[in-house]
């Protein structure tokens, strides 16, 4: 705790973005069960809000706003685990908090929604409890909670290596316009990685991100970016969900510059030349029976931030 004389806040609200993987290169499974990754993340304008309120000592409560099938509302929720980890490592295990998650990031959608909630809980609780914790210490805790959690804190555009959790920001100019096609059913990330293991014999050579991708980001050119985005998990996701291949194809035909599965799926991401093209693609894609819902987003946006 800091010795600051300012009164502690009773309610802290944090907004956290979803991510798209512009490139996801996956190596062979390691002995610890994880896969070495090279991952280019972009944070996009689809957000979960995490609210932290004071609660009696030792109580870590969780409330979900709206219907959130498949999201655990107990100790298994990554946001609750984040709050408990932060209290144990940098505060006092007896600290209490009441967390509320207002979710718009699709659940089990390949957009790191659970990771976003954990990142939001770390930031919100560190402010609520007035902890003397540095950004790099929060990032270290984030990595212990999940491979995508550090990026949800950082935002923007970044390369992740290791399990995807060792981050370096990437220079990116301008704004990219995306349409997201959401599925009614989620996909389990471990299941997609397991299918990846069954389907592929990944090369042992070092994983790399094409220079052309870095150049496209530096210049902000969507047409150049479209030629170099790629996801090594896509074949596994399509094998488990063959219907997604039609969704990708439909988006391409409607004029998207590129179509790819986001992370482990099943959300499909369509890169568009400009905002007007994205409006057109989202309107038409939204009428497809195979598409549960569409969202129009842009990126990059900033990572977890306080909004009150
Ligand atoms: O780190 P996180 O808990 O988000 O990962 C979820 C699951 O995805 C892991 O349990 C593992 O099965 C798989 N995974 C992997 N290799 C990575 C990251 C995740 O196999 N680098």
C-alpha cells in the first residue's frame, strides 16, 4: 500500500479491448504442453468493461452483466483468479473486491475475452486497493494468468513470442478497418491446439513474421497487410468447424481484402480497404444465416485503461 493521503476510490472502472491475430505462427508442442508462438496482435475496438468495488475483507465476488453462457461466475473465472493473485503477491490475501464484468467480446471466440477480463481485473484492483505495483509487475502477473493477458494490458500492435506473452510493441500507422463474424458456438483453445498437433508436423526452424507484414503496418496500407496476414491455427479451427470456410469465402466475395480465423476461432475477421467498405461487408455478411452476428471494429486501439 502507498502512504498516499488521498482517499481510496470505492469504484474503479476499466475498459479492455479484444485482439485479432494478424499473424500466428505455431511451433511444435513443447514438453510443458504449450506451443512456441510468434504472434502479431492488434487490439481492436470491441471492449469488455471490468468494474471493481470495495467489498468486505477476503471476499472476491463476481457479477456478470447480461447473458453470458459458458462464462464461469465463480473462482474459476480468470478475473477472480487475477484479483486473488494480485492481492496475494502485492497486497494482502485478505483484500476484498466485488467485480462486475460487462462483456461484449465474444466468449470462447478467439479474441481473448477471458484474458481481457483478467487484465481489466488486475488494473482495476491495483487502483481500488491503491497498491504500489509497477506496470512491469502487472505484466508479469498477467503472463502467469494466461498467454494473451499481457497483451490486453498493453494494447496497440505488438509481437508476442514465447507462449505469445513476451511482448514487443510494433510501429503501426493509421487505422485498419475490420468486420468480425461471430459464431453462436465457441471453440475451446486447448482443443484447437490439440487438433493442430494431430494435423500438422510443424517445422523445427525458427518461427518468423514476414518483413512484409511489418512494412504493411509501418505504412498503414490495408492492401499490403491483406497479402501477408496468416494464422497457423486456421486449418485446425476449420477442421473442427467446417462451416467457417464458407463464412470466410463469403466475406472475400463481398469485397473483404483478407479473411482469416481470429486466433483459435471461431470468430472470423475480415480486413476491409476503408470504413465504407467495412460498412458494406458487415451489412451483407450480417444477412448470412451461418453468421450469428457481425461487429465492425477498428484497430489498433489502446490496452486496458481506466474510464472512471
Ligand atoms: O495461456 P492460456 O491459458 O490462454 O492457454 C490456453 C490453452 O491454449 C493452453 O492450456 C494450451 O492448451 C493452449 N496453448 C498452447 N500454446 C500456447 C498458448 C496456449 O498450447 N503458446
